[in-house]
C-alpha cells in the first residue's frame, strides 16, 4: 500500500548521511504557521530510487485574500485534531499536485517543481512553479512506475484544454450526487480537488479510505482530511 506522509508548512526535509532518505516531521504550531513551504520540498532522493514522492499542496487564503478564495475555504472547511489533541478548523481554497522531478529523475531548478491543477477561469495546467508559504504540503510516497504514469497523465491532461467548471465547484457541498455525477470533463470541465482526486484514484494512490471519496463531491479541505486520516499516515518516519 502506498504510504502517505503528511507535512505542515513548518516541515523540513533533512538529509540522512548514509541512505539519502527523507525525514519528515508532521506537526503544527501557531508560531510557525507561515514558515516557508519550500523547505519541505527540498530535493533529496529516496533510498536507492525504490520510492518516489509527490506533494499535495493545499492553499490557505490570507485574511486579505480574494473574497472568492476566502468564501470557498470557509464554506468547505473541515475539522481535524492536532498531534497535541487540539481541535482546529482547516480551511483550504485550492489544491495542487507537486512533482519534484521529471520521470527520468532529473530534478528541476532550485525551489521549483511541476504543479498540476486548475484555477478559476483557466484551463487544467501542468507547469513549473515555486510555492508560497500559504501552501501546506502533504507528502505521498509512491512506486517509481506509478510516479511516471501519474506524471505523464498530468502532462496529457494539460494538453486537452479542459476548462473550469464553476457550477460544479460551487455545488460540490450542497448539490445532490446525481446532478454532479453527470458533469464530464470534456463537456463541462472540472475543478482542482475533483480532477486531483480522479487522477490519484486512477493509480490507486492514497489507500482504501481515499478510494471511497467521490471526486465530484471533493473539496480541497475534504481531500486534505481524507489524506491525513489514512491509516498509513504517521509522524516523522525515515524511509
């Protein structure tokens, strides 16, 4: 089963001197909420190339952010429990998949990765980018062949001119399933958490609970909750 490891915005990648493995700390404190997420994405190869990873990047809008981002985050918020047992509300407005390197294992420029998603009034895109501190990463370790297939699938989807489905995004939290389920990528378009849920499920990434998530009812906050509550998710663990 693919192992899913979570990372908050304060997580730092640390180099293991013998194996070059990744040690990720999954914890959250109020004082370090805005720590640079780029440190989480530090390019360190996994043991012997036997595993690769992608990061799901969840965007938390700032208090002065665009109104639409704040409304989406507020209306789709989900509660979670911190390691300390504290209950808090996670409010995300957007999600992307971050790929640290090409299928041939060549890493991109420093602090850059390939990001796959779609934003309002744009088409699905797969492009080189860096990440602001407002993004919270959740790391997912996958088999190299799965990484390659997922990368190529995102590349192909970028070429299909898939538009943004405003109706489905706003209706995901209150419209009945039979209304949402008939909306197709080709005819109606898609939105960030829907298409990301679909491509991850296509390659059986995320575990049994995640596979039960209905893509057309997925929101960034709900996607985060499903990934973080996966039985194989844990605190700091070396490969």
